[in-house]
């Protein structure tokens, strides 16, 4: 008979990019923890993203998957009771800015109402803690300096506004009901298993096939890049050491422009600059110019990021070269093809 696990964590959105990497991280680091995933398997969630976990001899007895939506209170309650959940880490979200421009309404259901449902369950079942995964995009854009956790939330896109709405639910539940929840805000992630609509995997998968990559405007938008495993270790630190009711920035001083990232991708893959296509910025005035966060509140609690940016980026590019079966199945789906045509068709024309 198995010993009682120290924690049983409900990881919502665990079949997506960061959530699945977090499951691997936790199962590897804490041999006595169980991980239960609830994921709606939207276009961005795939069973192929977690099949290595389900088949892993050291993980599979401590890992359970449930399909379903976080905004379905019956499903959430049923899982908490059946699996004796004591913690929630919420990754489930509609997470793509460009899609939020095409379909803003769908973001509110998951990113706001879904967060409320999880908070309500955390309170109702006296869970020990809920960690809500938010984003640095809630702060909006900054020309100089860095955002701290005290900076005002000034989201500029439907995605970041919905994430800010979810955060407000976390804050209000903590103050009104003493719900034990905490929020993290991280910069742009990269790493294995990222759905190939986001900048790095979108560009890498297209470059592998010698297709053109679209740079919005002049590509001078600055993002604060974080390797996904550093994000996971930051969340782990907040799960174990963060103070209830607080928000924590997670960053690793990885500021680069989109153009600088693109140059590195071309170099790692040995592809020419002629594969860049400059297009008018589809996000217009909503395209934040620069994100930059100060993570000293979390480093003050003893967290440090451990990956070298350049090595992690090269390793990530190689992962997409080595795991073409995973992403080719996704880019062949109707949903992916329709999205790329709808969003980029008019800009890329015959280069689509
Ligand atoms: N990707 C980044 O750079 C980044 C940076 C900072 C914060 N975040 C946040 O981290 C979280 C995870 O991001 P990601 O990049 O892994 O996203 P993702 O799109 O790869 O994964 C999201 C997952 O949530 C699932 N999901 C969507 N709606 C759901 C619902 N209603 N119920 C249950 N599951 C649902 C999807 O099926 C998918 O598996 C998000 O909350 C996002 O806002 C992302």
C-alpha cells in the first residue's frame, strides 16, 4: 500500500504548455506528491502533451487526468472530493492575445468566471492553498524601469484584461472570505510543448519548413523572456513559501526585442534573414511596447532562476527539431489551419 502523499495538487490546465511542464517538475521533485489534472482539452490542450507523464513508470501511479472545465462547479467539486485535493494550482486559461482579438468573449468565461469557481471550491472544501497563475501583461506596457507588484494593473488587450479580472477575484476572495489564495505574474515563457501559435514555437516550426515568419511592425517590442522550468520553480516556491493574499512577479532578467529573438532562432536553425516578412501590426495600439518586471519580492524569499537564457533557447529550438511528431499533428488540425489563415492570411498572402 502506498504511503499517504504529502500533498495532492489539482493542476488545472495541466494538458497545456506550462501546466504540463509543472506536472513533470512536481512529480520529479516531490516523490510523495500526487498530481491531478483537470483540463478542458481546448485547441491548446492535448493528451499528447501529457502522454509521457501518463506512461512514465515513476509518475503514472501519482498522476490522474480528468477532462472538464474549471467553470463547471460540479466537476470541480467531484474531483476535490474523489481525489482528496488539498491544493490547487490554476493554469487553465484562454491564453493567446491574438485569439483574444478575434474572439474576446470566450476569454471571460475561463479567465474570470473559471477563477471564481476554483476560489469558491477552495473556500468550500477548506483547501490549504490555491495558486493562481497570472501574467505580467496585466500591468500593461512600460517604457522605462520595471513593474513591481505594487504597480497598477492597466491591461491593454482582451486577454490581459480577462487575466486582470481573474486576479481581482483572487484579491476580493482573500479579503472578503479569507480564501487562502496567492497570485503569480510571470513574463513570456518558452520551452518544450508550447502550442505552436506563440511567437517562438510558431517561428521555429515555420522556419524548419522554410516558411516566412511575420514580424509585427519593426519587431522592437520588448518581452521579458523566462524559460518554462524557471517559471515552474518560481510557482513551486510560491506554493511552499509565498504569503497568502500576496502577488509575486516571476522573472529572470531576460529582456529582448522580438527582432532579437527572431535573429537567434534563424541562427540556431541556420536559416537566412530573407525568411522574415515585416507586416503591419495586427494588434495596433493594443500591442504593448515593453514588459519588464522586478522579481525581487520572490528572490527575497530565496527563489533564484537557474537556467541560462541562451542555452535554454537553443535547447528549446532543438526540442522542436527533435519532436516534430508532436507539433506536426497540431499544425495539421483544422483549428490551427483556420486560425493561421484568419489571422495571418491577409498579411502573409502567398507566403502563408
Ligand atoms: N505562455 C506564457 O508565456 C505565459 C506567461 C505568463 C503567464 N501565463 C499564464 O499561464 C497559464 C498557462 O499558460 P500556457 O501558455 O500554458 O497556456 P496554454 O494555452 O498552453 O494552456 C492552457 C490550458 O488550459 C486548458 N483550458 C482552457 N480553458 C479551460 C477551461 N475552461 N477549463 C479547463 N481547462 C481549460 C487548455 O485546454 C490548455 O490545456 C495561463 O493562465 C496564462 O495566462 C502564460
